[in-house]
C-alpha cells in the first residue's frame, strides 16, 4: 500500500504536468503602430517584433483594404525575435498589416495570437537623432505660429512623426514618448497631432506636433516645398526622432 506522502507527490507531479504553460506576449516592435510610414521602393521594409517562443511560425499579411496582396512568413529565432521582410512597395497607399502566430504558439495571452496595424503607408523614412540641437521642439522657434496655422489648413499632410524619449523627460531614449490609452506606441500625421489640445502649463504638456524636433520638421517642410516647386511627386515622409540632450554619441 502506497503511503499518503508518496500518493501526494504523485498527484503533485501529474497536476504539474497538466498545468498550462505560462502566458507570454507576442508583439511588434514599439516603433510599429497605426498611421506609420514604411520605406517605399526600391528598398524593402521589414516587420519585426518579439515572441518568447523560439521556432514559432509568424505570418505577416499586407491588405490594401480590399484583398491580401502579400503574405510572408518568419520563424522566431533563439533570441525570441522575429522579422519578416516585405517586397518593395510603391509610394503611398493605405494598408492593413497583420502579424499572426500560426504554429507552435503555446501560452500566448488570450486574443494575442495576431497583431494588426492600420492606415500604414509607404514613403521615405528619416531617422532624426542627436542631442539638444536635434531635440529642441518646434514650439520654441519663432515660426511656430505660422507653421501651426499652415498645418491646420492642410499643408504638409504628407508628414507623419514618431517620437522616442525626449530631453527633460523621465523616459529612456528607447521608450516611445507618446502612447495610446492602451499603452501602444503611436505615429501621428501632423495634420491630426497639431489639433490635439494642450493643457497648462503648455511647456510641459505640448501636443505631439509642438513637441517634435524643430530641425527634423523643418527639414521635411523644406523638402516638401522643394518637391512641390519642382513639380515632382511628394511622398509620405516618416520622421523618427530619437534625441536626448547632453548625451554622448556613443549612447
């Protein structure tokens, strides 16, 4: 006859073996969100993120709003990252991109087997990095009243922005400065971000347009004006700011 202690141990082993795996998160990188700009042709853009389930199969689809125009797959690597590279895409468009864990996906958080971002367009993407000279917000420049008025009237609607940590803010440089109510990082079309109300004191509650890099925005404004003057196509421009004052280049 087995002892009660041995029986308890056996029951414990069986119970443990039947327990579900711990819940894990399947994500896109923080730089991906609705309204983002991906690099247009001739370059190829990639969709990537994290999934702590090595060898899982991730499927990425690109939908033009009517039909799926591309499907690519990626396998989660040993460092728990995944990356799917898209074929070159022409300028513009408005796409829905979905990443789905298709196989070997145990323990994913409920309703977390797929991730979708919407209103994605293809254009030229610029990375604006540096220190305080790049981090200085457009709010602190003389031309901000005229520029804000122009943006609110529809000019520069081709420009979208994404901002990482900022000087004088308690955010690491790799953390998005603006997130949605559910904690997802956000890209903004400046035509919208310039309309977001600001609270007092304004210096510490700037909207995503006024807080963005003056140098980076003025570059995009000047390039847009130049292309329009020359009668050339004006692509969507995605500006990514990652600038923190007082840091060394190695940081």
